[in-house]
């Protein structure tokens, strides 16, 4: 059956673990490309954006399709930098399986953890590939231990490396119990099987035994054979690992050095053998918007359409929408129903994607990941159906933490700039555009300095608009420290009739990060119960602008105690305004405070520079939470207020003579630091 032969997978990892290098080898060995692209040369197929090639990092997730062992693999290469984590989030939301790539030297790094937990959230089965085993300081077995320690996962090595560091030359296949060595003459396109070298026999047998022991815990029949000492067939091991992987009970681990063209073909075999087809994952579920009941769609072409839009790209003036089709089919010229908007849209063109190249097709069926032209109003996270509406779980959007003011250098470009910014915000849900009427400024917000820098460069290079850019500003929030109870009456003469709305409410602090929660003590018998939504709207609108600096108010519990009105015709308006003013007055009385974004920071530093790095972090009001030291380096984990971290990349380089590296991502909002 066609669907059994499909694998929808993503390659995800920490920055610099070698995701794109692995992906380029996969494309080459599968015959999708005829030349291996290199990140350091800016020649990769998947990092096709000019900035990706120039910076040597993945910025946007790219989709391609290839064939291996009579299976169609639809593959997404995702970014590793935390500023672009939304790309990983929305890719994992629509994938059936993932390959987690780990650096043989760095092991489980901070963004590896973020990616892993994103995959956990969407219950995505995964296999692991430990890369860069030819690098100095690489240690395959240490990475395995880190996966257990950091994730509580059950990694099962199906290979172990032959040779260490620059002496790495192949792998031992623990299932077939033979060595694999790659030919360097043809860029690793061919490899040969060898007997396991004598000095690796003992290690190989030890890890083979561990493999069988762990597999026996996954399957009762295999446990019987294992305990009775019978020889276990290779196909049974593969089947057991497949079941365990799909059930999220184990993670098969492969190893290699992609840059040196070693280890990629067995990884492709592992993708086909162990990762699920669309038939192996539970049918997609969603809410029926008419009844509110949960329903599911069977994974069949003759089922009603259920598709999720997970990415928008503005391409040469046209809007290209990336879709995952969970059930049903769609054809060029058909109408589809956008459940989120309650509108019909027409499909003009369907493309099978290969990074920035595309192939026109007339029809897309269950299990496909395609690009669609013609969906004018569909956005990220929207569900498309035909006859039976179903609302799929949307994609979680991260809140931006940093802002800059931008304006066009030439007045004639100002309207064009606003148009360009609106287009980019359609593509990227973490990029927020606001116009500050009071300051006559256009303010854009994003996930970090790199995120905004990439967008500013795009506006200049891609759209030809020169900009003045202000200094980065932190996006604060406001909260309260105390409690307050307030009554407020809103009175207004409307059409000559005196109208009055009165609201009594109490507010108190909520737990940090829990947001604003509105509850009500008004019962159904109360006359104002019919207008409760209007009162709640007033509170929500008031929470959008704080008392201190006008930032949104968060982490507040608001309880509506009582309410009354004089004129039913205008009750909705007067009660909403009374609630709005009551909430603002209550915030003034409850001790408003500013909250600053707190970043999770990981610094990897040679031991001789550790003192300078720690002193600098203390000066930045950071809270160091752990130090992990090995022979030459220390990994420092800390929480740091974003206000103190501008320009940190330059400072950390100068403090360590360019030898320390760091990653930083948003953790939470917390009370502003003193000083």
C-alpha cells in the first residue's frame, strides 16, 4: 500500500550539530542531488536563502522529497538557532517522525533539549544520529549517557564507532555483527562490509548483548527467545525496534561523520525501518466546530479532507502555503473550507517541493506535504477541510521578547516598508508589527537580536528598502504584587438617556508565567449574567495596556464580584467600560511592577577562562544554576535578564580570546532586577 511506503520526517538539532550536512548527504546518496553541497562553502541545496549561505546557518525550514529502498521520504531540514525555534515547532507539529542529530563533542546541548521536548509535546517518534565522531574530543558513549541523563529516554545503540577522533573510519553494525567501512574515492557513496576488528570484538559483543536485552523488554516473544538462549533473527530485532520506536519506548542510535561521508546510508535504512508511516501514527483528531465534540479522520484517500497549514512563504509576490494532508485528497481548481475563518478558498496550483525548487502536480493525497498557491487568507495553524469541518490543534506561537524601531530612509519608501513588514509578519508568527501613533514610529518585535537582524537584512537586500534602525529594546510586561478590590460606575448620557454600568471586582497576583485568569462570582440568576462576556472583554482590553509603562499586564487573577446596570439597551457598553476602568484602578492600587524577559543561558568555556566568565555573569545580575566540568571545558548554565545581555556575543569572545561559545533563549518573564 502506498501509505506504508511514506515517511514524513524532520532533521532537528542544536546549532552546529551538522543537521544540514547530514541532509545534504542524504540527498546525494538518494540520488536527489548530483553534487554534495557544503555549509562552509554556501553551496547547500536546503540552505538556499542568501543569508543562510552567507551566515552558514539554517534560518527557514526547507522541505524536499526523495526515494530510498522503494520508500518516499518527505524530509524537513529545520534551524538549530533558538531565534528560529518556531520553524522547528511548526515542522514537528506536522511530521510523523524525526532524526535528532547530536554533535559527538558537544552531545546534548541546550537547543537539543528544546527540540527534544518539542518532539515529546507532539509525541513524535525519533531516532538519533551522533555526528562529528571524527572531531577531537568526540565520545559516542558519553553522548548516549547524556541522552539518558538529560531526557530520561532509552537510547539503544544499533552501531558503535570504529576508531576515535581523527582515527574514526567506520562503524560496527550490532544487529548484523559486521563492520562497515566507507570508500573515500567516491565521496562515501559505496561502503563495504568487513569482519569486526579483533580489538573491537569484546566491545561489540557487550553492546550487542545490551541491544538484545533492551529489545527483549519491548516484546514478549523476543523475551522468551532471549531468556531461553535462542539465536534471534535480524528481522525480529528490526521489527521490535520499530514497534518500540513508534510507541515512544526507545530511540535507536546511529553514528558517523557526515562531513567525511561516513554513516549516512545506514541512517537512511534506519529512517525506513524504524520511523512510522502515516498509517502507524494515531488518526488525526480535532474539534467539530458545530458540536464541540472531538472527532478523528481516518488515514485514507476516500476520507474527507483534513489538512493543516504550517508555514507561509511570500514568493515573488505570491503567497505559498505549506500544507500537511492528514486525510483525503485535494486537486487543482477545487474549493476547500478554512475552518478557522469559516471561508472557502480555491486551490490554484499544487507543488511538490524541493527546497526552493518546485514541481507542479495536479493532485495531492493523504500523507503528502505540499505547497499551495491560491489560499489568500489562510495562515499558519489554520485547518482546511471540504464537507465535514474539523478544527485541528493549532501551532503554539512563541512571544517575542525584543523590539526595534524602524523607518525608511526615504519618505517615498515608507508605504512600501509597511507593506513589506506586513508580508513578513504573515510568514513569521513570531515577528510582530506595531505602529506607535504617539511617537510616530513603526516598532517590530522578534525572538532575539539575530532574528531581527536577519529580517532587517531581508528588507534591504530582498525588497530594496533602506532603513534607519533604532537600538534594540526589551519587550517588558507588567504585573501586580498585592491585592485590591475596586468598584467602578461608568455613567454616560446616550441619545438623551442617562445610562449607568457598575462593576465590582477583586484582583490578586497569579503564579509567574500563568497569565491572566478571569473568574466570576455572578450566578445565572443575576440580571448581569447575560452581559458577563462584555465585562470580561473590558477586563481583557484593560490588561492589554499596563499602568506603569503601557506594557501588557500578565499573571493576574481577576474575580468579577458583582455588577448592575440601569438601561438594558446599553448595558453591554456601560458594563464593558466600567470593567475596563475598574481593572485599571485595581492595578494602580495593587502595586504594579515591571517584568523583564529572563533568558536561559548556556556558556561553554575553556577552564582557564571560567573565572572571567562567571565574574561577568555576576555583574550582569545573572543567576548561575550549574557548572559541569570535564577535562578542558566547563558548561555554565544560568538565568540572565535580557536587559543586561545586549552585546554579550562580543564580550564573551573578548573575555575568552574567542574560545567560548554560548546559546541563549527565552525562559520566562520575572520581576525586574534592581539597578
